[in-house]
């Protein structure tokens, strides 16, 4: 799926460079806003209707929420650290880190609110995060601990990387991964605009 | 920015107050994917039309790898810090497990 998405974006980059007329490129903002609204309402409905996830969370204990908190904080601190190495401003690196692997939303939000260049960097960073997560999850689960396998995926732990986590860990860890992914998915549209605005 | 919060909150309220039936949930999933696809197409076209971004893609790839790696490293280290507290809970029995596996991000 990630390959398809990257392929589609590359195709559209080529279209934008050679095929689309300038006046149409200027109208893209309108389409982007409409699509963004549609997508966010859909994501909101999905998150709001997940009562069973929150019930399972109660069964495991609220302490489990420390996992998404640690993943979020670690991701932000890590991205800011990486940004310092690269000489990026704090608002850019932290907002990119707050994508938590959700490349489609974080890239577009930053491109819309801030700049296309930083949006592209956010998109690439979060695509690479997802790809690295696929490689690291089995290794971490076997070599370190099952819980550690939840960390690399970030928000993708509720969808694309969940089958991998489920395969290499156990039922409890899979539930924690689901809670982690759901919590982080809720945080992405809240944190990215706030952090990029600083 | 308000637009983002309003859309998300409106969706969250709808989902919480009137959880969709499996058929409607599937439609919502399709709509979300369609929105996501349009966003990616639009972003790709905007990137293609921006010469300075295109000229910078190689350097951007290296930057993206560093940012992704440091983000993951930070997450792993902090989860490691709290893992002792959580792993004790994992031995306690919990209810049945079901996933929303296979959905796209």
C-alpha cells in the first residue's frame, strides 16, 4: 500500500511539473481543503465510534496510556534532536515529528498551513518512518521485548503496522498497540497545526 | 486551523453519539480514503509545480531519513523507560482481542 501511495505521489509530481496548467495548480487549494474536511470528519467518526477500544483500555488499566504518551514525547524529542543536527527550526522539526507516521495527513496539513517544502519533508519523513517500522517491529519484539514493538509505528499501530505487531507479539500487546495508534491518531491533527504555528 | 479542529470534533461527536453501522462505517472508510487520495494527488501536483522543492528532493530524502530515525529512536527509548510499569500489567487477564487490521493510514 505504501508503495502504491508513493507511486501515486511521484506520478502527480510529474503531472504537476509537465502536464497541469498553472491556473489549475492555483485551484488545488480549494480541492485540498474540501478533501481535508472530508477526511477529518471521516477520521473523527472512526475515532469517536471506537468504544470497544476504550473499554479494553479500562480492562488493561489506564497506566497503558503511558505508552502513547512515551511514543509521542519520544517522537517529538527525537525529531527536535534530528532537526538540531540538520539545522531545522524547532517548529518545523517538532511538527514533522508530530506526524507519528501518518504521512498523508501530516504532510498535507503542513503544506497547507506553512509551506509546501516542509510539507514534502513531513510526508517523506513519515513514509520512511512507516517503512522503518515494518522492518524494526519484528526485530524489537524478538530481541528486546514485545512492548517495544509498539513504539516505531506511532499512529500506524492502529492500522497498517497492526497486523505485523499482532503477528510477532501477543493479544495484550496488540490491544496496547491499538490504543497507542488510536491515541496518536487523535493527536496528529491537534498537535501538527499547533506546533507548526510556533 | 479552526477548520481542522471543527471537522475532527464534528466527526468525533457524530461517531460517539451515533456509532455507524458496519455498512455506513465502510462508506465512511471509503470517503476517508478518497479524501486522503485527493490530498496526496494535490500535494504531489503542488510539489511538481514548485521548481525549488523539486531541485531539493535529494537532500530532502536524507533529511527525512534522519528525522524518521531520530523520531523512532526517541519513541523506543521512552517506551523502554516505562516498559517495566506496563509489562507487569500484561500478565493480568483481559477481554477478547479484535483489530481493525488492514485499514490504510
